[in-house]
C-alpha cells in the first residue's frame, strides 16, 4: 500500500500548484482507509477527503450542461465527503 501511495504522490506532485489546499479522492481507493490515511500523512498541510459520488462521470456531464436544460437549483448533497486530514 505504501508503494501505491508513493506512486500516487509522485503523480500528484507533477500537477500540484501552491494555491491547491485540498485533495479529493474518488473511486475504489477512496474506500480504502489505509490508502487514504497514508495519502493524508503524505500531505499533512492539505485537507484530504474521500469523495463518494454516484455515477461521477454522468453527474459531471450533467453539471456542465445544467443551466441549459434544468431550471431547478443544483442540490447541495451530491457528494459525500470523509475527511482524512489530521
């Protein structure tokens, strides 16, 4: 698991900008508590969250075009977050 987190941190570090303060993890690894705790330890100054989003790709597409097809406001509870930051 440490090796996987090491690979992930190397990837994150390639795109990380100074103004980014929060990391959201979605998908299978967001449910792996060991992975999430190790990732949070690797970024102690950042907020690290496991995000649970049902049908994330479809939701993202719908949100992009929301204002063009739906007059209702976007619900606030579309994403469930679990904090792993210390």
